[in-house]
C-alpha cells in the first residue's frame, strides 16, 4: 500500500481520537481534574501508594482509544505502581502486562489481579484473625537495621504475631492479600510520619498516639475484603469474570524499565505514569515501601526478588530512574540535541546551580532508555498515554511533557494530543531546596 495513503489514514484516526477526547471537556473545561468525581474503591482501594493516577480518567482514556482502535487486546504499563491502569484494563476485559522496580507495587498488582475467591477468603480471614487474637509473640520475628528506631517494642511484638500467623496460611493467594493489608498496617503503626513519603521520625507525642497493630490490621483486612468483594462484583457485572478469575491475562514483573526486557508479544496500547524526577527529590517510592517490605515474606511476591533491594532505606530509590549520578557529563553529551526543551532547561539551571544539572540529566537519560525499551514492546501505530508532571529544579520548571514528546519524536513516534489537568489532591514531595511541588499534570498522547 502507498505509504502516503497509510499516513493519511493514521492521521484521520488521530483526528477522530482528538475529537472524541475533546468532546469530554466541551461542557466543562475542568472536566479532567475529576474534582469530587473520583473515588478509590474496589480494587483501587486496596493500597495507598504515592502518586496514584485517577482510575476514572485512565478508564475514559482507554474507552476513547478503543473507540478508534477496536483491535486492542493488550495494555502495557512499564511503571505500573499500584496498578491503576491494570484495574481499569481488567474492568474492560483487556489483557495486561505491568512492570515496576518496587516489590511493593508488584504485590499490590498481584493482589488486584486475583484470583477472587471471596467465600474462601472470608473463612480464611476468620481463621487468621482468631489465630492472631490467640497469639502473643514474645519474640520479634524479623530483624533489620533501624527496627528499634522505626517501631516501638510492643508494636514489633504485635506485628510479629500477625507476621507468623500469615506465614502459617497455606494458600499463597490468601497470604498475598494478608501481606498487603499488613503493609498498610506497618505504615500506620511505624514511627515515621504519615504526612511524608520519606522516612521521617514522628514527634514523641505522635508516637504515643500510635494504636494497636492488631486492631489496625483487623480493620485494614476487613476493608480489603470489602474491596475485593466489590472488585469481583464489578468484574461480574461487566461480564469479565470466569470461575472467580478475571478473564484478562495479567502478567506483573519486577523489572527495571531502563534495562532491556524483551517480551514475546507486541502490546496494543501503553498507558503509564513514569516518575517525574529522581525519587530522592520528587517522590521516594522506595522509602515509602522500605518498612512495609521488611515485614513481608518477599518470596511470596516473587522468588527472584534480590533481598539487597532492602539492604538500606534508599536502595530502591537509588536503583530507580535518575538514582545514579555517575557519568552525568557523558549522559549530558549523549542527550544533547535530542530535545530542545531539555537543552534550554539545562542552560537555565546551569546559570543558577550547575550541581543540580547532574540530577536532571541522569533522570532524563534513564527515562530515555526506558522509553526506547517501552516503544520496542509496542506494535506499529500503538497509542501511548503518558501522565506527566512538570517539576521545578532551582525554581526553574522542567517541562517533562515537552521533553518526553521530543524524545519520543526523535525515536520516530508521532504526537497526537495533550490534556492539561489540575491535580485536586495528589500528595507530592514536600518543598525542598532542589525540587518543589506542582499542582498540574499533563496527559501526553503519542503514537508509535
Ligand atoms: C508515578 S508512579 C506510578 C503510579 C501508578 N500509575 C499508580 O497509579 O499507582 C511511578 C512508578 O515508577 C516506578 N519506577 C521508578 N523507577 C523505575 C524503574 N527504573 N523501572 C521500573 N519502575 C520504576 C516506581 O516504583 C513507581 O511505582
């Protein structure tokens, strides 16, 4: 077929897609902010994870793409986090592949993906709660550097009773649900503040107010049960459940996006939200997960998880995008002329604080490697939906949306559309000298 004709056809499809997406906000310019219209319930209520996307928004974007590209069967998210895109894909009966470097994200996605044996789960929860009620551990079941700093002794003993009772549960699918409820419990019973994702010790008064881990765990587990039940009901209602399992084939892998990991299949649609900068100065997903992961049997998440990822509290963050500042000058040279917006931003920051360039360059370099790996996994003409935030460095805005667009264009992808939305309540890193918070994000739509 004539190449020009193919191109024109693609452009027509893009134009229809743009019209369909624009139609949502015709009556209400702030439509995509989802203020007061978004709820994290059913599978989306199973974990509190930093910088989660709005489920309804991702769902509506999938619908818009499907309306112009009805042959979509597989969705890919290389930075899957808590699995917002996965939950919305499952709601539509789509197959899904998700990757993340953080084992806690993998656990959350595995629980969301099922199986959803609600009746059996109900019985297992009763047994587990009775076992925990009866057990009074007088030995601490786990050990790691800083345990006495981050947990009161009585909390360590209560968490140990829960930990040992979960280990005694024979079914792995049930243990995973219990570990996830325990991870939420660890976050609320540790001595680190809940107002920040970074590990930051609470005041003495706040520590005195920490409640019983057993009581909090019970509450969390019962809430998880309700969410799993609702998730199952939603899938049944949508006709996407068969014998307590979602009809979607779901695969979740603990993978570093910047390293090559070739899949056997080509995906039809990419929906993702990468980090907006290096973890240490934007969102510390690793520090957020460090304490919960110490109380989880990692082999239940994945036999291959390298335990060194928990050897110190910054280990996950250092392996994440932009975590290594090594050879930053080389990285800068390799990025030059790939994105004019990046070049301009580097020049501006150089004038104010040259040291901060290393962080920006290392992050964009890793992001670019991840983009290359991600687009290699897509079929021709596959759409990509990237939710992105423009952070500030040295009080200068880093236009990640423009940088991403230019990097993707330099790899042969086509720009389709961009939505800008205000974030009503997304919790971001607190202001510090290097980065500052933001109240807007962009949704960049491109085509491979
Ligand atoms: C913005 S969050 C994704 C949140 C997700 N969209 C949600 O709704 O929960 C970005 C994710 O990228 C992950 N990440 C950071 N560096 C990574 C890397 N090198 N490889 C894979 N995942 C990485 C983080 O662990 C985090 O879960």
